C-alpha cells in the first residue's frame, strides 16, 4: 500500500530544529514534513532522539533552534495543552493512565478539552451539563466499540493486561478526535497477537477517521509494513527520509540500525 | 392456499407467528441488543417491519422459494430477523457455526447449495469469499456490519441497510407480494436445515419442518409454564438447533423478549444486566461459574470463607429438599432464609441468576456437587436430553422431581423405547424429516414408523426417568469382558474442578488407562497456593505435585466405581497428564466441545502404547494450529503414573492393583 496512496497538504512541518540538554545534543538540524492522512514513522537506535522529537512536536520540550508549524500555523513557545487544543493527541512509551479509574473514565478524560460547561455547571449536573455529558459519553462509546473493549468498560485499568492498557491509552487519545495522533512505541512489550491487533487498529483509525499518524516504533517489520513514510534518526541527526522500501535499502540506515546488533 | 387470509391466521410458520405477535403484542419488547453501552430494544411491531423490509430486499436480490440461505455470525437481532426474512419468501435457513474455519464452512455451503449467505461482519464475509470459487450456486452475500468492508467492491456483496432500503422500494412497487409469499408458506415446509457438528465424519443436514418446530415449542411452553414476560439471553451458537428452539421457536410462540449480548466477551456482564428468567447453558458454563466462585472464595477473608462454607452445607442439606418439595423443618427454613440474605442472594445476583424461573442444562451430565450447589442456593436447574433430530430435547426433568443422575422422563407426546442392545429410541412431535441429500443415513437413523435412533446407550429407571450411560458405539468391553463405558468414567473425573477433560482408553485392553487434561485456572491457582512456579501449561502439567493431585482425584473415582459391581473392573490403573489442552482448531474436539476419540487415538498413539506397555515415560510430537491458520509442532516428554485401585463392595482398604 505504501507509496501508492495519495495524501493531502503538509499538516506538520519541522524545520531544522535543534535541542540540547546542557552538553548533550539530543537533536540537531532535523527537518521533516508530514502530510495529511499519512502514517509517518520515526525510527532509530536507542538514544537517537525519537522521543525528544515527539516531545518537541507535542510541546513538552522547546527546541532552542528551528521552527515547527502545524496546519500552517507557526508556533512560538507552545505548551502541551495548546498542542492538544490544536488537534494533536498522543500516547506514551510507558503507559500513562489513571490506574485506579475504569477504562470508561480514563477514555472520558480524553474529552476534557471538548467540554464547554464550567465547574459549577458540572457540580449542578442539570440541563445543559447533563446533555453535554451524554454527548461526550456517546462519543466515548463509539471509541470503545471501535477498539472492541466493551468487556472491560468498567474494569479499573490497573487490573488489565499490558496490551489492553495500551489499547485504552489509544482510546483516550482517540476520544479527543485528533487530527494528528502521536504514538510513542505503541507496540513495545507486546506479544505477537497483541501487535497484530494494534496494527489493525492503527490502520483502521487512519482509514476510518482519516487521522494522520506519527509513530515511533522499534519493531522494524511492523514499521515497514505499516508506514507510508519513514524518517531515520541517529545521534540526533536525520540520516534517511523516504518511503519504506527506499529507506530499507539505504546503506547508512543499514549501518546505523538495521545491520548493527544492538 | 385457497384463502390467503385464512392461511395467514393459521400460525403454522415462524413468520406467521411473528406477524401474529406484531398484532397482539405490538408494543411489547421482542428483541434487545446492547450497543454503544446501552440496551436498544425493538417491539414486535418494529421487528416485523424490519423483517418485512429485509425479506423484500432479499426478494429484490432474487430469492426464490426453496433457496437455501446460509446464516453466519453471532447472536444479533439482525441475524434473527434474517431467519424470518428469508423464510417469508420460502427460503430455507442454513445456520453455520461462526467459529468454523473457511474449509469447514465450504462443506456445508457446498452441500446445502446455498444461493445466499447472510454474514455478520468482515470476518465471516472474508471466510465465505475465500471459498467463493468453489461455490457456483452462491449468488449474493449480505452483511450486517459495515466496518472494514467499505473498500470491498464486488457486485454480489450487499450491506443490510441498502438491502432493506431496496426492500422498502420493492414492497411499494409490488404491493401484496410479501403477504402472498407468507401465505404460501405451509406447516409441512422444511424451514431449517441444521447441520449437526458430527462427532464422526462430515456434518449431516437435519431437515426440520415448521410443524415440528412449532409443535415442540407449543408443548414445551405449556408444560414448563413459559410465559410472555420471560427474559432470555441469546448467546449460544445460532447454528445449534437448541438456540433455534429457544431463541426463535419458543420466542415466537410465547412472545417473550430476547436479549443479545454486546459481544461474545461480555456475555457474563450482560447476563448480570438482564437477569434472565429462562436460561440454558451447557454444563461447562455452570462448572466454570462454580470454579470462579471457589477461586474467589479461596482468596476471600477468613470470616467470609467460613460463612460461605457453613451456608453451603445448609443449602446442600435443606435447600435441595425445599426445591424438591420434601419436608423441611422450621429451624432449617430459618437458616435457609438467613443464608439467602447473606450468601445465596448476593451470589445469585453476582452471577445474574437472581430472577431465574428455570435453568436448563444438557449435552453432557453435570456432577452431583455442581448440580446440588445450584439447586441448593435456590436455582431451579434441570437436566434435559435431546439432539438436533428431535428439535432440541425429548426428555426433561419436571419441577419437584429432579435428580442429578438422570435426564428426566419423556416430554409430553414423546415416546421413548430402549432397543435390545441398550440403544435409546424416541418418537417426538419435533422429529426431523430426514438428512438433506443423504437418504441412506436417514434410513439408518429414522425408521418408517417415526422412531429415531439416538446412538446413545441408556435405560429407563423405576420412576420413568431416562438415564444415559454413554454413546452406544462407545460402550465396549475390556479384554476380560468387563463393561467399559468411557464417557461415564470421564464425566466422573471431569467433576473435579482440576480436570478439564479426560479421555479413557480400554477397549479390548487389559485395564483402563486415561489421559487427563488439567484445568489451567483451577490447577494454576492451586499451584500458586502451594508455592509452585510454572511457566506454561505444558510446564504446569509436568510438575510432580500436580500429578499427585490428579492421582488423588483418580483414586476417588476408582473408589466410586468400586461401589458398582458392573464397573468395578473398569477402574483407572494408569494415567498421564497431557501436555496441551484439546482444541477444536486441532480437530480434537467438535465445535460443541465433544471429544473426537478416533482422532485422539491416532494422534497420540505413542502415548496410548506407553499406558499399556508399562513404560514410565513417553514422548509425543503433536501439531498445533494457531488462530491465524499456521501450524506448529509441539514436542513433549510425559510421565506415565499408576493409580491405586480398590476391591468391590465399597471396602476402601487393601488396594488390588500395584500401588504407585
């Protein structure tokens, strides 16, 4: 499928960004362009700066140089909640859910930014606030149905196996109805069956909702099958950028990542 | 046919019953389904409208009288409507097991010459599409769930919404066509071909008429007092005749509400939501409930555990007697009431069984302990016996006359006869009319005067209850002529929660040997309590303490067998714990989870040889089929152990055989 699909305009553009923590140069001179509707992967060996790059896009880190623009809007200094309001949602490498809360409540938190009524209305729970919550709940139920997690709707997520927790986390990100989804190693630590399920959900999300997906992943097989476009980082620098079949053949990539034992 | 209006009133087909209910029970709930977390419901009127649109849509696609239509999927209202819809225009329903692999489906689709297939979702559509080149008769596939099917562009694929829309147009363009087609349907038409899962050979297509199905439903509803206000959960496979009996025939006859679960994973949660009054479950479900309860009680605090044990003993003593109508003293009644308040009530509520008026089980026998547990806590659990050929069941225990070791007396208008060789025969109002396109098999099973051979060996006891021992062809002799009834022995073993399956061998051998398949949950829990660590099922099954645990179970079974003079010689002398669970995907079980003996005998021949050669160890290589269809090889070295046997007449000292 890769390469043959048509994509829309550039939705995210990262230009020449550099990020350092003291003497450690995490990213230097990285540029990339993600188009609407793409499944875009960032790969690279451990410590190559993948998560740092994702954190820059997401507004958690602020690069010392370069520019990031999303949907044509140039960002000055941006905070994560502003990124979320713009339509960027993400999941984390280590599951970051409220472990004591149910699946349903966890996914409901993904609707937080869409809620209009203030604290007092919520406390009164009457009329408009009730109607609004019902609408949000309906949207959450669509996500639950989509991810096939009906059976664990009321289960506290701390009791769920790891693969399902990852799915709930994806559910929370989807509940925000994002235009762009950042997935930080969505398949890390999963068994084969869980990985297959997750791949199917990523493809389905992209297909059904047209969500642009930007993911970091270790599993090369998964990345090559799933992605429309791949960027390879090594020591904070971009060493390859193109469709998967081209990246797979790139000698620098083979040296840095595919060929090297790690 | 002379008067279409009179024909419509005759109520001699399922669709006519549906239309009757749409008049008489228009505003009452017919179907419910949990969707997006909320129970959606359809009244009989709405259901009839959906069916009408669906039926006309099928007619517009070219459905003709006599066409066979395959139905594949889980319990969705849309698929239940599909039965009525295709039968409206004279189609014959052929439901398939949704978890069958594509090749298994091909046999039925080919044999039934299905012209249409109605599929639930992408998974089923894909399976049918993969076999399409072999199915020249298949003209169209209709699917209910759009997900993932958006990019399929074959012209013969249709989604239900479009089919129903076209059906409404067709209905407008051809006024009266639907009513005329329904009026043409007669009671003696074949409405359903139910393919039996087939413990031996290929499945057989059991042809059932509306007359037979409706008469069974009518008689059973009357005898059991099934009312229009029942709540029932539809969760057993559509292709199983029993589901059709309860979820279509009784449902249409009595007019109660049928509830479809959200997904197969949520059945237990949905059971709690609904609290059915009318319930059927195969023995494994009742056993797994009980296993879960025991596992959770074992983890509970001291006080709760003691209270549970105490009141369980009270239930076993007095609760069972109360349900049987036997006298129970005032003090015992008081304890029962206290037990109901503290233990039984919350327990039933937790399982979703609070409102049960009657619960049925059948297909295999349920252990005394399990049976008495449910009866004791006040659930009217009863056993029935039947097969697809008599449309669900022909014997059923009556209220107040229930014992765990029988399947009850014959149902109203059913006759039972025992042949000279011990085989059970019946003649029932729901009798099938033959196997589709297999006249030779029909002649073997169905005598011209209506008696049907069950293939089961059994007898009728002094109170008129039927007792089934085993499959007639499975009941054999050991080398010395001792009676050997493998299923009887296996069932005794399976009553232990640690044993999931057992396969007994012994035909023409010197003694009985046995394979035991342990229950991962129960044994795993036990192992954790003992401080044993294990990595996998195979590892757990190979641990010496686990072997000792199972040995204890086997010796208890041997002790029970020793009490019966006919069976004292068939005690288990040697056994081994199998390294994997039996799996329908590997062909070792049928889709209804019955053991396929012949296949096991072939596949595990080295293990059987080891049982009888006196070897201490055996090794085997077996094929495992993964869910995605790939095949792997599993190698295992197994220990063979000896079990103690006991002399006759109940004495439980001085073992006869060699002690291990």
